[in-house]
């Protein structure tokens, strides 16, 4: 007798349906797993045998072949334990399981028969729905995550016996229910707020411009000026994630195993702040199994790189593609994978190694060569991809001691939402509206269409290009920032004042510390 159980294998951040065939035949009692399994899958037969015995079931005392099809896709992880065990019980008892063909199953087995959580429950459920399945059976710890997928029933099981009795209609389970409105209502709760930041009004304005247009941002200033504090509050003023964005982001976190058992979906914009010792693979993604890196974990959110010059230069250079394309392609001997990585880069750095170059109150201990070497750790092409370079000076005592409340994140976000609404209306008319979500993502053709300057603006930008020796990429980004400033002002055209403000946000190009 051959029993077929359906599951899925995670490939990148998506899942592919896997059909598990269990067959018994003459020969010495043994279990053979075929279909390109990795070590964890090969070891499943030992876990399955113990789980079957401790759950009161027998494993077939014949030559048992477990085939994972299609055979050309590598199968990884322990998520096939539960479907293999169910297939072996049905094969041994020769019992038909009425619900089996309509379900996809995944779960790791403990030796006691308990079902443990697995990675990738959300993409597995999405794949099951796409394949026409009516239900998925998952560990109880994964059901909240999977229940956000509409149009398919999600059942949670605690142990092997509970799963088998449900499939054989000897018992019933209640599918997990998820309320979309209740989930989305949790998007606006944050532990931090911009009202807690004293002073730094010019920096806050620059951050507002950056978020309104989805622009990358570099904060420059001495230690203790509040750069990290400001950066950590940026997600509080970003537009709330749509359900589609939340699901796409959750898929990435799910396959990386970063969702806690009580977390069903990533509702708030991610904020990732890797340490400067991170490797190229940790930032971009990779390893032999090609897993997402920090640039993908920050998808639809913020990637914060504190102490930017302390990162290895080679590590920083790998971000060029994701910054330009909003996706990252990784090639390894095992294959090529593309992950989404549409994030907002926020970086922070000191003006010099000691941090006090140009400070009027503290003496800098660095030589000119040390300062130059420190700044040269950041390449020109990378700086070109950062739209705003903003100085964050030390905060004066008068501002720190001010008891008046600062502007809240909610107030700032309202202005940003108005500017984003203008952009959405503008790009809806474009043929590329599906991929253009903000000014920073404008194509060259859209730039020419929406960022026209009058004669005075053209002359102003021409002189700035000649005096400051901007690159062509910097030219495009200045126009995009100016377009965002005009949107915040509710202006249909880019005025000279908008252009001047955009030019003022290129501090490193203007060598403000020299």
C-alpha cells in the first residue's frame, strides 16, 4: 500500500509543495528516505520510530521507502517528521484517512510524540492554499502565524496521536481564527515617540523629508547628539504597513525562525540594527542553504547602521544592489536565490575617530590623516546612494532642560501620510505604479516627468553641480528629495526653495567639517 501525504519545502522565502510517498515491500525491516534529503531529514526516521512507539503506534516491520517528491528539490529541516509518521501509520494499518488528501501537514516530532514548531509555517500555508488544499495541520505554536492566510483552515495539533485521530475522523479540531481588523489595529502602538527627543529640530525635519519620500539618510554628529535615539523612532512616523506588506515581511521572518510563539504577524515596520562586526553574508544573506540576511529582514522597514565607518568596507559595498533595485540576488553552488530588500537605509557616523572634529567646545585628538582615512572608509558610490547627509550637532543644555513637549510621532506621521497620498495619486497614473511606491523609487522616465524645474531652478542646480562636483546619481537624488519637499508643502511644482533645501542635505558633498 502507498500512502501520500502533502507538505512543503521552503525555498528562499517561498514554499514548494512536496508529496511524501510511503511504501512498504518485501525485505529486511528498514526505513529508507529518498528525494534529496539533508541530514536533518535523514535523521527523521529515528525520531519517527521513537515517536510512533511512544504514541502507541507501530512502524511497518518491512522494507519501508519514503520518497520526497519532486526529487530535484533539496529537502531541509525537521518539518517532514509529522507527515512521514502519519504516512507510516496509515501504511501499516492500511487505513484510509478521509481528510488526508485535502490537507498539507508539517511539524517536528519529539521522541515522546509531541509536535514541535517549525520554520516557514506562513509560506507553507500560502503554498497549500495556492495548490487548492482546504486545510493545513501544524504545531500549535505555529497556528497564529498561519491563520492570517484567508481561505484555508488552520488546525493546531499538540502530538502525533491528535493529528492522526483528526485525519481519521475519530476526533474533531477547531480551526484557528484570525481577525484582520484586530490585527491591523495593533500597528500604531509603539514604545518610543519623537516627543521624547529634545531639540534637533533641523534633524527632525530632515527625517520627515526622508520618510515622506522613502529616501536613505545619513546622520553625522558627535557622540551623544541623539543620532541613535532619532533613528530608533523613525518607524513610528512611517506609514502603517498594509496587510500585503505585513504578510511579505512575515514570510521572511518566518523562514528565519524569528517569530515568537505568541506573534502571528509582523505588523510594525522592521527596525534592524546589526553590529558593525557583521559579515558580508550576515548582511546580504547566503550560507550554503541561502537564507535571507539583514537587508531582507529589514524589508518594508529600516536598516540602521550605527558607526558606519566601523563596518568592513567590503560589507558596505554589497549593499549597492539592494539599495538600487529593492532586491538582492545571491548565487551559491547550490543555486541562485532572489530575496526582497526594499528598505530605508539610515546610517550614523561621527565626524572623526574621536568624534569631536569641528566641535567648538571640545578639542579633536585626531590628525588630518586620521580624519581623512576615517571618512574614506565610506566609498563615493555608496554615499551617492544615500539621499540625505544631515548634521546632528550636540544638544545644548537649554534644549535638554526644556519642559515643553516636543512634536509627537502621530503629528509628524499625519504630514507624511498626506505627502505619500500625493505620491500615490501621481504614480497611479504611471504604467509602473505597481513598483513605484514613493519618490525615492522613481524611474528615470518618471524623474523627467515629475521633477521638472523652471529656469531659476535649472540655473541654481547647474551652479551647484559645477561648484560641488556632484555625480549624475547625486543629481537624480537631489531632484527626488526636492520633489518630496514640494509634496510636503502641497506644491505641484518644485520651487527654488525646495531645491535649496534638498541641496542643504548633501553635507558630505559640501565638506561641512573642513
